C-alpha cells in the first residue's frame, strides 16, 4: 500500500506534489502532510467522499482490495486510530477508527529524501538478450 508505485500512494517532497488533490487547497493539504511528518511513519488519508483529511501512522492503515472485478465490494481503507485534520485551526482531533470507501488517496511525507547529485550512480538496469542479431533486417529490400 505504501510503496511509491502503489495506486493510491503519493510521496510528498514539496508543495507542488499535492497540487493535484481535487477539492482541496494545496496549502491545506501540504500543512496536513507536514503535520503527519511530525509522527513516526505518519501519513495523510484523503477521504474524497467525506471531504476529510485524516492523519495516522502507516501501521494503522489497512487496505482492503475490491471484490471480484469491483462488483461485490469497492476498495476501502480501514484507519485504526485516525485524527481528523482541521484546516481552520491546523490541529488534529482524534476520531477513532474510520473506514474510507471508494475514493481515497494516501499522502506520505518524504521530505527527508535526498536529491541525486552527479556523483550518485543509478541502479543497474537488468538487460535481457534478445534472440535476434542487432542487424536483423538491415539492408533488406522489399
């Protein structure tokens, strides 16, 4: 659920990373993520259907995938110890266990990620040999 490649997870390193969260002011969402950054393994659950932001630890969030082809049950998140972020006061209020269904995203603070420098070496890309020579088709006429 919290892998950078996960469908509902977004890693936030700067205010521009939350610009695409629909229905919310970018500054409000960014402030909520900054609040979550103050918690060990904190995250923000965006509940679009409730128009709510919940701050929680990653271990308190459980993903339940949809049922068979999404017909029987929609995807949902169970948040064991949720704290609703209040934009007007920039505080959180404990609301207990919350289940968020259908439309949600999880924002993960990643402010401690470092940017790559010229000295950093990217990981090796696994390469697979093809069974055709590199010059296949070169110089042929039709």
